[in-house]
C-alpha cells in the first residue's frame, strides 16, 4: 500500500500503510494531531489505513499538517500516489476479482454435476 492524499480546505485525508492494522500507531497519530493548534478533529481508520483530519483552514494548512506527520515518520511524500494512480489501482484490483469470480462461475456451470466432465478436464 502506498500513500494517498486528498485535500479540500478544512479536511485532509491521508492513507498511510503505517496506520493500517496498527491501532497503537493510529492512536499516537490521533493524539499528535489533536494537540496541533488549528486541528479540530482526527479520525483514524486502521482497517483502511486512513487518517481524516478536520482543521481550521484559517489557522493551519494541509502542508503544515503533512510536514508534522512527515517529521514523526508517519508520512512519506515521495511515495504518494496521484488520484489517477489510486483509481487505476482500485479498478485493476476490482477487475481482477470480478474476472476470477466469473471464470469460477463459468467452470462451475460447464462441469456442473458431471464427474466424467471433471475427469476429462484433469486428463
């Protein structure tokens, strides 16, 4: 999993592999960010590796928040995927899963109830 950033003024979403599956690190990040002046709230989703930061855009900007995360080792700007890369990866994974499911369904229907058909495929 790589890094992904989505920002609209006042709301920053950062996907980071460092948080995924690690509640302790997620809690450390939440505490770190909520102590920053201008950060209103932070939600950490360890299942997806996502950190959502709501902030006052008049007090702090997204670059400063990302710099704080980077300074503590929670963010690596050199590994950030673009929006297009992120979507392409998601679509590729979904397409692969759908393709496997359809192929499995096809095989199941093709050889449904026929032990002889299964034996023929194996030979």
